[in-house]
C-alpha cells in the first residue's frame, strides 16, 4: 500500500449478493412485490436481502436463478460466501443439514431453541456471549438466525418438528421480563402449528433423562438419522447408528416425562398472563 493511502474498506459479501439480486431483478423487468410473491417470501425479507442485511439461502438463490434466468449466478455467489460470514464455523455443518431435514427433534435446557427465538430474545442471547462479540457481529448473527427460521415457510410443508424445553428455560429473564414474556407468547403461537409439537419438562420431575445436556436429532432427505450435540464453542455431529439410536431412545423417554402438548399450551398461557 502506498504511503498516505487508506486501506480499502472490504464490502461485506451479503451486500454484494444482495446487489446482484436487485440488479438481476431489475434486468428482468420485475418489481420487488412480484419477485417476492413468486418465491413465497415477504416483501420485507426480499428488501433486506437486496440491502445485504439478510443472508440469501442457497435454496432460495436457486429458485431466483430459475425465475430470473441468471444461469446459476446467484447460487454460485452464495456458495462463495465464506462460512465465517454465515454462522459460527463449528455450527455450519448442522445448519446445512437443518435446512434440508425431513424431521427435527430438539431438546434444550439452557435457552429457547434458535428456530423458536424472537429477534429480541436472540439478540439478548448474543449479548450474553463471552468473550463479547462486536455490534456488527451480533447483527449478522441475528439476521442469520432469522434467516434460518424461513424453514417454517417451506413448501409444501416444513419438516416435522418436536421441541422439548426444560421449564427452567421459561423462567430465565434473558433480556428482561418483557423480552421473556414476548418469547413465551411467541412459543404459544408456534405451538399451534400442525407440524410442530412443543412440550415442557416440568421442574418438579424426580427423574430426568436429559441431565447430560441438549441435543438435536435430524432425519435427512435420504432418511439417514443423525444427532447434533453442541457445547462450549464446540459441536459434534454423530453419525454412528448405534450412538444415534441411544439418543433417540433417550429422546423418547424425555417426551414421555414431559407435559403433553396441550398441557404445555396451558402452562404457556399461565406464564404469559393469559389466564
């Protein structure tokens, strides 16, 4: 670099991808509302993608390539985005599996699962990280988490899902009382989805099959069953059928120890002050 010259500021990859989406859309003579309706996403979501504030998922990029006749340009651009700009590296493989899963079974005993977090709750979770992350990193992670939640909009149906939560999760005022109350109300709303079962493990249990920690069970489009375990800055994707089988049996026991989905709805109503 020549003396006296400032280093060139790097443009975030998602801003480049978003600019390409906007360019190809305009070249195709298409408005934002029209394209958003064709790919079954909200107008605000498309606007955020074009502004680089929200990542473009690879599946959605492929749909746009076909509609806009861009010969795979958007898919190629998304594939080139460095993993470190999408999600923490240790979670990337699971995120890819999650987006394609036929079924997802999650058990959490510390925080609400990422797929079910409100933006306010998710931001509060990121504020708890230590060492702390920058404001920009927190914003990027928040947008990535919101992007993951597009799984609920998959056509014709999202994967079949079950979420088990320790009751203690619903008592931790992460982000403050109002943030927690909003999160509980959102969980109550999600509990009505026909493809989603939500169950709470009551704190009064004298026996508990999940004391070893959280887990997620995944069924892939090839009907392969995997398990995902995450800890302090590390994660493990388990493929051994014997080990996955043990965790599946453990999950089955947890479901039998939990409140039923209807009982869980009643608990959420009480916690949200609706009854």
